[in-house]
C-alpha cells in the first residue's frame, strides 16, 4: 500500500524558514517524480513544484521560485521542501504527492499545516 | 500560470447527473491529454478520480467520467449519491512542464 506521511509543519514568524519532510513507503520511491501541493485555509489547491526521480530536475510555480527548494533522499525514501523567507500568504496545508505526466498527484499524503504569523 | 476556471458550485438531486467544466488554454488543457480530476472531502487529502482526460484509477466508480473538447474539460458524475458531496478540482499538465489546478467546484447533493 502506498503511504506518504508529511511532517515538519508548525507556527513560524514572517521571514523565517521551515523544512517539510515526506516519508514514502509501499512503492519504489526512486522510480517516481514527486510533487508538493499546498492549500491555503478555505482556498483551492495550488501546485508548488516537482522533482525528478534522480533529483536532477526540479520545476516550481512562479510564485515560489527562489524561496522554495525541493529535494529528495532516495536512500531514505524521503522528499523535502525547504521554505525560506516565509510570508503570511504561505500559510497552508502542504501535501506531498506521487506524480507522473498523467496527473499532478496519483497518491497523496495527509498534509502538514504551516502557519506564518507573528 | 493562471488557475483553470471551474464553476464555484454545482448541485443535483440523488440519482441525477451533473457536469463540472474546467476551462484552460491551448498551453494546458487544450494542448495535452493530461487532464486529471480530484475529489476532496472536508479536512481530507485530495483523491484522484480521473486521469488522462477520461481514465479512472482502479477502484473508482464508473459513475465518474471525464471528457475534453478544445480548451475545456468536463467531469460528469452520474447517479449522484450523498457521498459525492465534496469539492472537485481539475488539473492539467502545461507547456512549461508544470501542473496547474482549477479553481475548484463545490458539489452539493440536494
């Protein structure tokens, strides 16, 4: 059974940084593209970015490029999202998802909440 | 990259059929067969319902069907049931090798 479990969310002050993690199991992690998707409270889904199976290619939505960095450790079956210079508008539930060209998210984690507030 | 356009809400009675539209551009919906649809119940993670415009993952009811014409994709739910009440989002692969989601549609079962 495919399982994705996010962690690392919490309350952070504007301008701060946070590193989110996603632990994957139930599939060969190193074979798949992985995505991050976020959802602000009461709002819709926003695709954040994706990373190639070997980590050599990364793509981001324009609104986060330069502040967000996606990485992975295939030996640990883990996906990461480093978020810097946090803003109030980054407050959201962050989901990790297994993806392929057919769909931004074929399997999803339960999400982790990031709240940016002073 | 602008969000794909969906109606804010759609409603129907049990047993009826409803359709949700998803309008993009030739750089996303119109240019590729990689349109997907997601169901999200309150407080839960999204769930893939349709991929590649009209294919269903294993275990998804055939009451859910997808189609596309030009820059607009559609999700049809037939034989509407109470458990279908949820938010639905479309998504498309884009010419920038990224993805974009729709604005979301709240489905209400009357």
